[in-house]
């Protein structure tokens, strides 16, 4: 069993309040959950209205599947026009590690 996660640091566009930030981040979190069947949460920078940290985690039966899923999630987030992807950090762990 493989466990993997990716954390995104994103810059939001023309956002002037935490309420506006939530109106962008919540739909992204929901769409990632729906489309990829992964666990997703805003994991940091909750008090900053123009930046967000979004974490995605999943469990896969093999390394190739895990890598395909993480890559697909990263491409999806990077393609969103309302976000500028500043960084994406991935980690992987095998159940026997």
C-alpha cells in the first residue's frame, strides 16, 4: 500500500477578504474530492486572504497509480485560472517504511 500527499501553496487573484477567499477555495476543495476521490483540506495560511495552502492525500495499491493521481491533481490545480500555483510539494510513503 502506498500513501501520498501533495501540498499546494497558491496565490489568489483579486481577493480582498477572507470571505472572498473562501468563495474560491471551497469550490476547489469540493471539486478535487469529487473528481479524484481524495482527501482535501485547506492546511495553512487561513488568516491570509490572498494565499492558501491546500493539502491532498490518497492511498493507492501501487506506486505507479499513486504517482499518476498526484500528477493529475497537480495539473488540475495548476490549470485553474483563479489561482497562481506558487509551489507543490509531494511526499510518498510505502506501508512497510
